[in-house]
C-alpha cells in the first residue's frame, strides 16, 4: 500500500544551510559587541583601581603631610663631574621600596603592610619580606593585562639561588601601574638629543625633571602646576620576567654617585652576577616607577626577550613597548591617575611635549584638557 507523505513536515537541506548561515552572520556581528562590552567593563575596573590608589595617596598625605616617594628618583648632582657634565642618573635612595607598599594601609592592605620589615629590602636574601611581597594585590593589576590572571611573577627564578626562600616560593606580586617619577622628553619636542633612539626619538637626558612622586616626600605646595594637571600614576601593563632592567638589584646610585663610582651602602640583595637587574614588574620594587621618555603605547619591538629570566640583553631599559613606558592593553590609550585623585584616559595620539607637561610637577605650563 502506498503511503502519502506530509507536505512541509521538515526543512530541506538548502533551507537548513541558509538558517545556519544566518545564525553564523548574527554571531559574527554580535561577537565584537560582546568583546567591546567586556573591554569597557575591564577599563572601568582599571579606572576604579586607580581611583582607589588615588584615595590611598591622599589619605597617606593627610596622615603624613606629604605624598610618599616613588622609590626611584633622579640624581642631579653627579660626582665626580665630567666634561661635558654627565646627565642625571637613576637612584634608589628611599628605603628600597616603591610607592605601593607605603600606601597599603589605606588600601585595606594593613595585614600585608604589617608583615613587611621596612628596615630590610623587600627582596632581602633572608626572605624576611617574601611572604608579604609575594601577595597578589588586585588594585595593582589591570584586568585587561595578561598579568591579571596570574597575579604573581613566574616561579623558579634561576638567579635567586642566593635566597632559597625566594627560589622556592610562589613568585613576587605583580603590578601594571607605576609612579611617573620623572620625564626627559625634550621640552621643545626636538629629536636627536642626548639619549634619543628610534624607539624614543624625543628623549633628551639633559632635560630630565621630576614628576609628582620623586625623591623624598612631596608636599602639595611643591606641585605648582596643580594636582589636576599632573600625573601621579600611569599604566605600564603586562611586564613580566622576560623584561630586563639596566640596573642591578644592588645598584643604589645615591650620594652624588653614578654607576661605577663610589661605595654604595651594603645591601643584602642579589647582586648583578646573580642575574640581570631590578625586577621592575613587582609592586614592591622601586624600579616599577616610570620615567616618561616617549609616546603612549609606542608599539616598538622588541620590548622583551621572549623568554623568562634573561641574564643579559640589548633590550635592557630600551623603552620599547611596555618596557618602562606608558602602555596598556586598552584600545587607543591608557588610564592615568592625576594628583587630585581624578583618572583620565590619555590617547595614543597625545603629543609627547604635552606628556612632559603632564608629568613635570612645576614646569609652569598651561594645559588644555582637550590636548590629551
């Protein structure tokens, strides 16, 4: 007996393929919107992190009468003098800590703060400060950065053998932010000056001036440019153990002494032979502070070694990409905390001379908000 088929009981193959194609197109249209919404949320969280840091800085100022030092600063009195005079040098003379450990009590980090022995370096070979300095502090991590997932540096530092506690530990806590402790962008925006390279063509080492967080404490009255016109903390996101500093962990540079001269104070930390230089991706390390020498998100490469824990490198301190430069994983610019506690998004296209004005604390420049 012949059975009658029901008409329109299902989809034909062509109809099914058309439906699948339409769904695929809709998904492809929706995905960028979802990704954009997620990045907007991450950028908002980053902004909130910086606002919390700004509140902590002002609470510190209320308690101590001044803002805390950055940890890294500038030595303008180089001895012995040379001809021509040597440019200012980096120095680490403020107790071997960055700004971040100092403000922990005002970031609900009192337990971590109390676990730090500030009479010893954060990376003292005894390991006395390792438990505290290896803590992950969410406020120091940008959620758009690769560092946000791990929170700590890579384990197994091969050059930490002098400190068994450090070599076997979970890794020091990371930061995606840094104090803008100086700028050496040429004030006229000229190229080819002392210290310039293709990565930072507008750099002029002889034109270095202090940022808001510098050597020693900074009183509000010192910032004659106005706190609302001066950057305190900027993003330098994504730094990790594949980056290299040109300064050894035991480099001091104070008392009018440039590298290679004088007798710096004895410090119980890994020396240069123990592996490259200062680990500027750690929130406790004073070298996490930034010298603003070039543009935002300059995209220059190579910015790191591509491997963890390199011992020597031509990229040390080269300012490429996020190698000690203003850099973020937000499209189009970075978040920056200003001295008054406000957070602004600085565009990639911000003119380098404007960055100098925004970094210096007493340059006397007049800055329009639409210039960045």
